[in-house]
């Protein structure tokens, strides 16, 4: 009988302990690490490289063969900008500066004239308006001020031996658009198109007479289309 009482008491104690343990609060599992979501707000800087080409002649002499100068070539440089994101909309401002090999030299086979057009460097200051379709993809349009160092020159026997030249920094405008993709919270890559118009730059001789004074000569604006690829680093990823 004594042994039975001892066994019953032990069983009761074990059941009571299990019940108390079941009522104790349990520790919640640790939360999963927070993965930062890429957005487009903040300052950024980067590098780019591309190619530019003119679809029409910058200037020329219709009596020459070939007659006209249509520049093209590569370029590369840097950009700096700032974005502010509001829901899906992204507003920004960006400036860039490019070293340029956009040029063309024509040597006339009939009269020996040499015509040359070159953009030594160019830059822009632009606003940007974009739509973020998801945290990593941005489509945008852009436009604003363009400027650059333009050198147009003509020299030869038909021009009475007087060189015609203009070498100056001239302003115009730029329009374009692009696609940008966040490959990491701090890094993005982009592909962009820009049309750049640096307006008319008419070479003159030492007496100040313009090149297009002759009946067969003409001067259009120095404009060109560009495509470029770029890489940006965001200083404060959000």
C-alpha cells in the first residue's frame, strides 16, 4: 500500500510539472534579415561611353566632290545627378561632360579644298522625368541645355587661299530618353539616347566674311544623335 501511494504521488507530480511547462510563454523565432528595397532617390555619379553621328551635313561646298561634311565618332565621359522618387514617379537633374571624337574631314578631289567639322567636347544639364515600373527598372525622358566646343574650318585654292574657321564654345539644347536598371542597391546600368543641337557655326575668314557667302556653299547647324551606355553609383542607397 505504501509503495502504491508513493507511485501515485510521483505520477501526479510529473503531470503537474508538464501542465505548468505547457502554460509558460514560448520564445518567438528570430525575424528574417531585412532585405533592402532598391529605390531611385539620392545622389549618384558614374561613367559612360557612346557613339554620335550627324544625319545631315554640317556645312559644305556644292562645287566640291565630295561636297560636304557629316561628322561622326565616339565619345566618353562622366555624369553626376540627383533623383527624388514619389511613388512610381522619379524626378531628377543630371549633368554630364564628354570628351569627343565626333568629327569629319573632307578633301575635295576637284579643287583641293579641305573642309573639316569637329566637336572637341560637349556637355549637358538636363532634367529627368521617369517611371519606376518596379524597384529595379526605370524608364525616363530627359531634356535641357547642351553646350560644346565646335571647330568648323575650310581652306583651299577655290577659297582664295584664305582659311575659314570658327572654334568656339556654343550652346544649344538636348532631348532624349533612356532605360536604367538597378543591379544592386548602390549600382545601376543604363542605356540612353540623346539628340544634341549646338546650332549654326559659320566659319569666317580673317576679314570676317562668312563661309556661306558664296553661291555654292552652305552651313547647317552642328547637331548629332548619340547612343550611350553608362554605369552609376548611388552614394546613399535607400
